[in-house]
């Protein structure tokens, strides 16, 4: 079984309406948190910027949370703007739903495939693994990885998930030879 891996190349853009301009796209930039103490309660926001007017937008991470409820490592991560913590908060679907944004993955991921896959005996079985929840249609991903048209993918590939339905979890597929008993060029 050949491994294919979908990897994030950068953080995705946020599809989020700006209050200062008609833009509907924002970025985390360098990824900064703002922590505000009010007595023994903390507010934590993730700061994002509009890509058009550069206006800062605050996305609520924690609101009026007791200081004791935080893991010390997490609290330190908010203070030093830990990039891993920024990514984990941004990729959290509950955080996205609560702050009313979606992620735009255009240009933010790549597909890593082993190059000598043609040397494998036919049919070829491939396992696709996602390191981050990148939403992609399997037929498009397979077409990109194999260099085939999407129609040929639908003809020659047997997939364990619906090929035209977007997924962000791992799956496997089998590539059949062009003609029974023949090898491709």
C-alpha cells in the first residue's frame, strides 16, 4: 500500500466579513493572542487581520474564564503567542462555529506522493492520510496525484469513500490498470 499525505503549507485564510470594508477574508498573520485579566477572570482572543484594510478583528477563545481553569502550559502559550496553539485553535471546528467563520484552504496545502509508484504491481492500492483537516474532493485529489483527468479517475479508481463528496479524513483507493492485464505507459 502506497502512502499519500496531505500537509498544510500555511495556515488557511478565514472567510469572515470585515466591519470596515466589503472584504470577506482575514488572516492570522503572525498569530497573536490578546489576554486580558479582570480580577481572577481572563479573556483570551485570537487576533486576525482583514486582508484588504488591515483592520484587526478579535475572535473569542475564552471569555471570563477563571485563571485556575487554565493549564499552565496553555496559559504560557497564550502569553508567548505559541504558533502550535494558534493553529490548534484556528483548526478547531467549535471555535470556528462560535466565531462564525469558515476556513479557506486555497493554496494552503500540498499532496506528498511517492514518485516511483508506477513500479508497483497492478492494481495499485493507495492510503491517503490528512495531517490537518483540509477539505478536498477525493476525485480531485486523486486526479492531481496521478496526473489523470477526473473522468479517468472515476473510470479507473475504486474508492472507499464517495469520490465526489468532500472529505477531510483519511481514505484508501485502488487504481486499476487501463486494460485488464496491461501496464500503463
